[in-house]
C-alpha cells in the first residue's frame, strides 16, 4: 500500500531537489586550488578509525589524552586544536585509531574553520563520535546544518541505479507514507534522470532520496557523546542517557569512559578470533581482529593469503557453531572470541 502525498508535499519535494542541486553547484570549487575533500595528512592505521567531531571547547582533546597515550593540547580557549591529532586506543587486543579534529562551526561545508578538511578526514572513519557538552552555549558559532556534518544515523534504505533506457522502475518493500512513484519521478526529472531503478526499503522521504541521488552524503555509524555531565542534575543526565545512541561522560572526572569504550567496540562490530594449531591449546594472547560479518575465508587471508589455496576445512569452537568443535567451510561466519583451527590439504 502506498499513500499518495498531497499536492503541497509534491511541490516541497521538487523544491528540495532544486535547492540541493543548486547548493551543490554553488559549493563546488571552480578553480584548481582548494578542491573539496582535501583532508589532513594522517595515515590510516590500526584495526579501525574513529573521528572526533564537535564544536570548539567541548572536550575532544581531553578525551583523546584520556583514552590514548597521545597528548593533545587542551586549554580554556577555543580552537586549541588546529590540525588532526591521531592517537591509539588499545582495547580488547585491538588498536583503534582515534582522531582529534579541529572544532567544527557553522558553514563548515563552505570551508569555514578548516571545515572541508575536517569533513574529508571524517569521511574516511569507520565511526564518528559526535561530541558536545551539556548546557553548551553555541554563541557565535551558530549551529551545524546537514551540509556541515554529513553523517546520519540512518543506513542506506533506498536502492538507486541510473540506467540508459527503460524508464523508471519503482518499487517498495513496505507501505510508504511520504513518497510515491509520481514524486520520485518528479525529483529525478530535476536531475535530468529519466531512466532509473528505485527501491524503497524504508519509509523514507524526499530528503533521503535526494541524498541518494546526489551521492554527496556518507551514511555511517555515529555515537553522540555528551561531556561535562558532572555540571548538571541527575535528572538531566538520566534524560540524555536514555536518548538513542547517546553516551554521557565527564572527561575531567573520568566518569563513564569504560562504558564509552564498550559502546565504541559494539558500534565498530569488531571480533576477536583466536587461532589453534593441531594438538596445541588456543593462542589467547594474540587475537586476530576482524570486523563483523567476517568469514573463515577472511580469517585465512588475515593469517596468510596462500592458505585459501590449500584450505581443506576448519574446526571452530565458539558461539557461531551448533556444537564444539564444528567442521566448517570458507563461508562460515565467525563470532567474537571464536577459536579456529585451519586444516589444509596435504
């Protein structure tokens, strides 16, 4: 069932598409210098990368210094951090790279406050920690808009593929209340797209469809970290802490940082895989760090790429199996703290 939008909603959808298109044209650099996406020169390292984004003076540098062995200058004045400072969080056998980025302000997408560089680096991260502090006065910084921080909690829920012919093929896997085929067609026409396949897997609106068509939005995991909770009431702490994907901490008093690390680990969907040689106990001292959804084949590649060519089967102990040990193939999906023994062809 698809509920048709009103005439006003059709009009608003088309206007949003026009605004998004014109805004992209205005913000697109015209010269050879200052191209968008030119980030700080920070080499990616470790098992995952996490970017700290937030207003100036919310405690990003203090958090980096507390969670890692890296000292980032923290002071009682704004814009203390003027470049990207990397640190490494050692947690559960994994090395997680944490990036302390300069404070972001309104107009960052146009380059204010080195905003383009901040966004370019954050796009390369596996997770964004959006950091603020309770009762923070935004003052002259204004507020962040959707073009200043391009990270949203929603994953991709719209399939879009432009084609050379065939017109519009539109479908939805659930009832839609904000969109229908006519509105999709009107928005696509604003981008001079007349042949495409569009499938809605969530009840999304015009904004989400425009993001997909524009291709200039990065959908990624995000956690909202509220600092300085020692300065507010317990009732306010409770209210913030129960918001989705929100974590309350105090960097100066080191409150709730253990929980922050645990949520960080869960959001990154990291796995610890232990290996075992025939006739020997598992090596619990040096886990192989993988990402969620990894298979036995991925584990083989992590050990050595030549193993897959001589792979026969694997014995697995852990929560991914029905019994221990279980004989599995390359496509078996591993779970956290599984023990894997690779058996090769003779």
